[in-house]
């Protein structure tokens, strides 16, 4: 019988679907947040850019909802005024609504694809959007390169997995930045989004990357493929939609994939995002139903250890520091 974590991960994008209860931390900032802090956020350059670029009725309704911490269903005509406008004047919002786990948003936030229009340019400029996500991508790739180099210097080869990889951008960049790894590294990109796999397959072909293979299987169903054979792994953009119990469940399930002493790098969104960019979190949830989690710094250590891993430490994506990017070691 499937565990709760397996059920969530095996359903594409469901970990961030809008029918999930709001994260208690986010609810606290919605309802109990300092009104001055909210006013400060709507006066940032990126927020001013957004509100000035929206029709007045949309702008005023969005501003009122944010300042009072109202849920979409509590505001009369919210769907017709705010949601419909965002759906019709953004490429990011409808894509996230249709598939909360879509890779297409990250392609824009990582600055691989251009954006158009006021709404999507706001996301690209925002701390929680284009700033933190691009920083996270670069920080994880850089750390992975260092770790892989250590493994190669010790054992001569590295079998790496990227769980929830999307089109495999991290793995592709590792191979492009370090052509000397070629022949000694094998990277499996595991994802269940067929569109991401098609796009990723196109990318590796265009860039002539031979070391990356796409595995179109749920990350919780790979025990036969990885019977303790993995040297290194990353899991980015997955834990952010899971509760504490679900994170523990998932990390417990995948732990047997790894050799003793192998590292897993995992990124977890922090409560800091609700503090620094509540407006972005509010817009995403109340226009798409995007349900993320905002745990405090240090919870990821507790989660790793509860799942049977040794916690080596963490780093942040600099300079935004909205993520705890933890390093677990398989016992």
C-alpha cells in the first residue's frame, strides 16, 4: 500500500495543488502580519511596477486583499476581477494553475526564457521569484560541481540522480561547466512530467550531452533501479510543497537508493520568504492556488535526521537567503 508521501509524489504536481490547506506559517503572516511590513512590501520598486501596470479595479482589489489577508473566496468578484485578469495577461499564472509542478515557470525564473507583460516581469523582478530562484539554481549547481569533483577524485566515477529534475538544467550545466567529468559521470534525471522530459531530451541533444538520461518514473518507485548504488543526488523544488511529515516520508523512501556516505542536496523554502516577500506568496496562492510550505530555518535538519540521514549542514542561495539548502549523508 502506498504511503501518503508516495501518493503525493506519484501524482504530477499535486504537492503544490490548490486544494491543500494553507501552510500555518503563511496563514500567520496573512492574518497577524505587521500592517507596516505589508505596506513596506507594496512600496518596493517591483510591487510599485506591478500595481501601476494593472487596471485600477484589479490593483485596488489585489491591494485590499493583501493588506487584510483575505482569501480569494472571501472577496466578492475576486475570480472575475483579479484571477481572470492574471490568467489572461500572464503566461506563468495559467501554467501554474494547470500544473503546479510545471517546469515552464522555472525556465523563465532561471532567465533561460524571456518574459512579457507586467505580471510576469513582476515575478522575474521579485525577491521570491526571479531573484531567489535564479540564485538557488546557481548555488545548487556550483555546490554539486564541488561534490562531484570530490567523488571523482576519490573513486574515479560518479552515479548521480536528480529527483524531480524537470528538463535537467542542473545536470546539463554540470556537464557543460566541467567537460573533464565526461566519461566518468552518469546523471539520471527523474521526473514524471512528459513535457519536461521531451524538452530536456531536446536540450541534451542540442548541447551534445551524453551523460544525462531521463527516467520517466515516480521518484518513490525506483528501489530496483537504485539498490544502494547512487553516489550523489539533488532534490530541488520538491520539498517546498510538502508538509513536515510528507518530507520525512519522502526522504525515508529514497534513502535506500544511496550508497553509505553518499550525499543528497535538498532545497527547502523558508519562513523568510513570507517575511521578505509576502506579496509574491499571496499573489501566487490567491490567483493559482499554489500551496507552498514555509518552515523555519533548522527544520530541514530535523526532517533529514527523522528520515534516517546524517545532516552534514546547509547553505543558502546568496544573497537572497530564502532557502535552506541542506546536505544529507546516507548512513
